[in-house]
C-alpha cells in the first residue's frame, strides 16, 4: 500500500498517541479558596486564591513547600534531567573563560571572568589591555557557606577603588562594598539594600548609588521612592547625601514608582546627568553643571520629557545631544539637538530610518556606535562625532551584533557576534583605524555536535494575516513527520527583540528535540509598531502569534500536538498562560517560568507599580479590561482538558512574586480534567535568575525534563 505524506503523519500521530506517557495526577495539597474580589468601574473580578499572596504567612509557605516537595520528587524520577545537567556542565567546561563587565580606568582594565566549569565569576584587572592578569576579588570567600555573586563592579576614575555590588540567592538587591585595588582588601564602608553603584565623582573620593527608604527587600514599598545618594568613601553611610529624588527635588515631580538615577558621564565630565523612568521606554533626561554639587539643592535643567519620544539611549558631544526616536520612524532614527536649547520637534536627523531597527547606541571617546537588527541579523554603524561621517563596522561573522566601549578616553571598543548554534565571538574594534580583529578577551571554542544543528528562519501567517518570524533549531537530519518532541518559547514585551543567542542548553536539540523561538508582537523585531502591537490593549496579539507559530510547527511536521511543549519566562508568563487557556488542545505541556500569570494583581506586588506603563493599571477603565484579558488565572475554566503544566518560582524573586505562577497552578490543579500533572516548582536558592551555574543548570534541566516527559520523548520517561 502506498502512503501519502499526510497519511504517514496521521499514522505516526496515532502511534505516538499509543506510546504517550501515562498521566497520573499526584495528590496535591489542599488549597482553600476565599471570598475575595475587586470591583473596578462597575466590574467585579473574583480572586479565590488571594490568600496565596501572603508569602510570610505560615500556611502559604507550607502550601508552596508541599507543592515543591511533590514536584521535586517527580522530577527526580526523570532520568534525562540529571543527564542534561551533566551534559551542560561538561559542555561549559570546554570554554576556557568568558568575560563581562569590562571597564578601563586610568590604564587599568577591570573585568569579571568566569572559567569554564566555574560556578560564578571573579573580578580581575590588568595594567593595560595585554598586561599581566591579577585576581582582585573572589566572592567565594566573602561569606562562608553562602554563594555570593558579583552583580556589578564599578572602578573609580583613578583606578584605585572599586565599588562591588554583592548578592546571593538570586535576590538582585545587593550589599555595596568598596575594594582597595592596591591592597586587595575591602574597606569598612557597607550599604544595603541597593540595586548597585551608578557612577563616581571626578575626584574618585565619592560615588553615587541607588538607595531606598526600606530595608526589607520583600516589602511592597521596596521599589517605591528610590533615590540616588552620594557616599564619600570612609564616611558613615547614614549621612549620605540625597542627590536626586522626589524628596530632594520635588519640582521635578518624580513619581513614587519612578527610578531616579544621577551620574557623571566620563566622556562629558562637566555635567551631572539625571534620568527618571520606569519600564516605559520614553526617556526623561535632566542636566546640571557639576558646580551645582556645591549647593545644598541641585538645580536640574530638563533636556527631554516622555512627550519627546526618545528611546533606546542618548549621548552628548560638544553642544549637541544625540538620541534615538520613533517619531515618524517606526524602525527608529538617530537625531540630535542643542544641549542648551533642546527642541526635539526640530531635531536634526543624523541617521534616517533604515530597513532594520535601531536597538541601542554606545559612545566611546569621540564616536557613536549604532546597533541595528532585523530580529535575526545585526549590524553596527559608526558615527565619527568629530567629522559627522558614518561607516559600517565590518564584522567577520553574522548573527546578533553587540558592542560596548569600556574606555571613555579612547575609541577602542569590543563587539560581539552570537547565533543560535555558534558560540559568541568577541572582536576588538579600533574606531580610529577602522580595524576589527579577534579580541584579546576572545577564546575560540568548538562544541561537539553543534555543527549538526541548523536554524530555519521562517515567517508564519498570524491570526490576522500579519507575518510572524519564527526561529526553528533542529538536527540537519530531522524527519518532518510530526514524531519529534518540540519546545516553543516566546516572550513579547518591553520592545525586547528575541535575537539569536548561544547557550549550551541548546544541546537538547542534538537529541532530536526541536527548539523554536516565536518572535511575537510585543518585542521589536520589526520596530516600534511591532512593540505597540503587543502592548496593553493589543496584548492578545502576543499569545495569538505564539499560537500561530505552534500551529505552523505542527502543520509542517516539525512536531505534533502530542509532542509540543510551550514555555514563557517573566513577562512571557502572560503569553504562555493565555496560550494554553485559549488553546489547551494545542500543547502537551507548558511551563510558566517565574512568569506573570495573574496580570490583574501584578500591580500589587513590589515590582508591580514600575511595570504599569507596560501592562496597564487597574485605575484606568480601558486598561483594566486589557489586564483582565491577559490574566491567565481568570481564564482557567473548570472541566477543561488542559495540558500538563508546571509553574516555576524563585523564592527570592524581586521581579515576579512567587504567588504569580503559584495562583495559576492552584487554579489549574482545581480545574483541569485531563488527568495530566499540574506542578509547582519552587527554587528556594534562586530569584528571577542567578549567575550560579549549578542552580541555573538544574533549574532549566528540570523544566526541559518535565516538558519532554509530557511530550513523549523516550529519554525522559520517569522510572516506575
């Protein structure tokens, strides 16, 4: 008998169904409900799991712990999980070193270096770019028994001191310490909690840093009324000056949820710069001569407001200020205006809108580097501020392009190129000479088997006919018969493009798994209009685009419904929670990874107010409807056959409270009729993310193992 392609796929799917894993729901801990509700603009929204928001309550803590124990026990039975951890660890050891946070001050090159197989990075420095490497600080010895990470390191302008932001457990809020470079010892100064140092004063005797009014990092007020303080090294932090905040400058009308940050740009050292903002991309920018520091209150001059539509960075040169705008340019353009008399409506166009989108700008001593991307391939344009001439930076390889300029006193920068299947390569870019060579910080590495992978870049018709970019990574010998397990990931928020990046976790594709990334609306792969098409009232496009990409993977034989898993992280929790509540039949499994799944209540978490410009607020009638539509918890219906679901929370997460995925899982456990497991994973040694590889690898191996177990992958079926 001759089989058509469609008949073959049907037969494979039937056989796959017969071979699918047996599903047995574990005995979940009892989850009570409460008569809680909110009424906004005449509409009532019930919230029966409101009690789970009280994380300090012993009953709530016990509920999370009981679910975590069940999940940990089940994941431990999946043989492929520990094998993934081992595989990623071994691949990581192949890389001799990776470098980050490179800064040059007074001839000294400071950087954080992480060796292959090393859990967290250490701080080093060199005298000159090619000088002898010297270990400056190893966080392993900071607190015995505690894994400490260096969140950031900011050297003084004279290169003699470094402010370290030290954190643990993924908490992100840091303790600030000052390191004496010559002696290699920490001074007595300490400040906590802080998001980190912002900049040094010109005399290298004092620095500016982020601070707040409360010390409990889980307080609802932790991100309210932040300020920039100035600390003189060796003084009592209790006396640190409030340099920039609503308290010190009420005339600036800095809202409680806005973050005010003030600093001195070393490439423009005679002025103080102040930025005020939330997650809203439009910039509020202020300036003041550094002589204002001698006054009790600094008088700030407004350079830009949100109505000027400046986004993605700014830079100053001479009497001009440069910035990126979307005004009349959906894919952005670079413009400039006078520093003393800014008029953005009459700004000079420096670089007009191009076919691809501006991602950000970076400034060196006398040059501006503009980074573009079409969502997949990046490029860099150099603007010589002395001559106003532009030229393309010719990178030897293609992929996601990035650049940083660590030395304010030269035009030497470091560019990087990364792709889905090839590791990141670093290049030294000499802006003056126009040369691009492998960086002194680059180490070539070959990962076995990755040459067998390929990335298909396609566009998928969305629900409204709009074409959605989709990246599909798989083995070159993949047979498109629907039998492969697949993991589809999406994000779609803040205008962040899901550009190609390399991670050893992609090795899961070597085992026949299809790994795909949906470039949904809400990102900016196609510019500002793409971002605004998945934003607040248009947010449904985000998960509908994801659904369209999932349907494409099934229709083209990359996978089938029985083998397809979906995942979303952080703001991607909106995407995945709504995708599976709208199309539960399309997925075998889903992971809500530290994800926003209860958008109606996100505003009432510590990180919530600062995010209202992105998702909306319950205080506005049109935005409350948008929040209700994107709320995963509200769309869980009793008796629906939902896919297997796992929520993941970081107990120390300062961005997405554990109750966000927790309430979604509680609702799913009570509602699903499929008999498939609904689990709650709690990482008590993690936050939103962590640098610690031992924690990160185990966390994601557990997520992949869960999805591939439910997607029928033979290497991930639990022992009985």
